[in-house]
């Protein structure tokens, strides 16, 4: 679930959003957050989900182990194009970066479609 105020994922066990302090009584679900994305970012989200599925099949793990949908939404909002920028996305650390760095070429292509 996501905070209505800032759109960040809510941490379980808290009665308010740890990012902006907004009370958790006011939350939206992932589908509502997806509805608020512009068409370009929805397309990117779908492409990242497909890439996540490929990575998961290669590694032999479920897709959510690679990245939850909430993390994909964070990536779509941040649009990181380098590993350093990817590490700034909430939920990505060095270990997770090894899997999600494969999203960077997709994001770059999405940002600059004429350069492909």
C-alpha cells in the first residue's frame, strides 16, 4: 500500500508514513497509483515487469524476489540511468543492484527512444 500524500510505499507496523508523516488511514493501493502514472511511465512499468520476469526465470527465483511491484514503481518515478542513481532508489542496496541494474538500459532507451 502507498501513502496518498507522497506516493511512497508504506512500512508495515507504523501508523503513519515514515517518509512524510501522513497518517496511514489515508492510503491508496498499487492499482490506484498506477492509474496516476502517465502513459509513458505505465509503458516503462510494463517493460520492467517483463524484464524482471526474464531475470527471475534465469535466476530460478520468483519475480518478487528480484523486485516487488512497489520497487518497480519507485524506479519508474526516479528514472535512474546509472548504477549510482539506482542506489538512491528506496529499497535498492548493493545486493539488489546486482539484479536490477539490468533495468538501466531499458530506462535509458525509454528516456531516449531515438538513440536506439
